[in-house]
C-alpha cells in the first residue's frame, strides 16, 4: 500500500480521485508499480480458482 500512496502523492491527476474508493491493484496498473516481488496483484475474486502461493 505504501507504493500506492507514493504514486498518488506524486501524480498530477490525483485530485481527480478525491472521494473515490480505490483498489491498490487498479492503481498499480495505472501508475506502473508492482508488489515487492515484482508481480501485479489482481483484484480479489472469491469465485476464482485457488492458486498456489509462490515461495
């Protein structure tokens, strides 16, 4: 979540997101940052098949 905060505080268009409910995964795609291990994390979908956790 820290990377999302940095992306929003340095974005020119951040004021347009004021008052919105934001998903970190959507911000990652929009602003080009990844999780600590370099992956883009998808939105949580309770109906999605379970995937093995990478070690």
